[in-house]
C-alpha cells in the first residue's frame, strides 16, 4: 500500500504531464493553424484559434506601438528640453548684451561730454573769429545782387578769407 503523500505526488505528476501535453498541442496548433484539441465544437475551436491569433497580433502591435509612442515622446521631450535650453541661453546672452550695451553707451556719453567740455573754449574762439567773416561774406553776397562786377566780389572774398586765416594762424 502506498502512502497518501506518494499518491498525491504521482497524481500531481500525471496532471502536470497532461497539462504540458495540452499546452504543447495548443502551441503546435497555433503554429500549424490546426484547431486546438480539448474543445468539442469545431466552430468553438476555430473561434478560440482566431481569438488567440488576434490576441497575439494585438500584443505584438501594442509592443510596436508602445515603442513608437515611447520614441516619439522621448523625441519631443528632448526637443522641448533643447528648445527650453536654447531659449534660456538666448535670454541670458541677450541680457548680457543689453547690459554691455548700456555700459558702453554710458561710457561713450561720458567721453562725449568730456570732449565737448574740452572743446568749449575752442568753439567759442572759432565763433568769435567766424562771425565777422560770415558777416562780411553775407554783405558781399548782398552786394553781388547790386553789383555785376564779379571780379571785385571775388577779390573782396579772398581778402576777407586771407585776413581770417592770417588771424587764425597768428593766434
């Protein structure tokens, strides 16, 4: 007489062999497009086989789609990260450029003011020298309308300019 534990283990072994056999038969049926054994109705067998094919195709399609979706999401995530970085970098560079430009403008304005301050006496001196010459030239031009003797006008202009230049050189 065998013990109950030996009977249980032998029954379990028989059941696992039967399960393995049916699994192998179902796998072979899938591969060879033959109906699955263990189901009595032929229509039911074909329906189970079609359902398993559809599920296999669907799972394969889902795997492919998930890869595509993952790659697409990864691409757009990297693209948006790159764009965000470029935008940030551009903003930083723009702010630095703006600051440098403002500092440069302040420096140029200070230099301009210093040069204008240094040129102020020269400007006043030139105004004092040029005003009489300009007045003489204005008078000559008015006389030009009255007199038609162009040689006399040119001589007067030359005298005034020569006088002005000699005064400027002497100083």
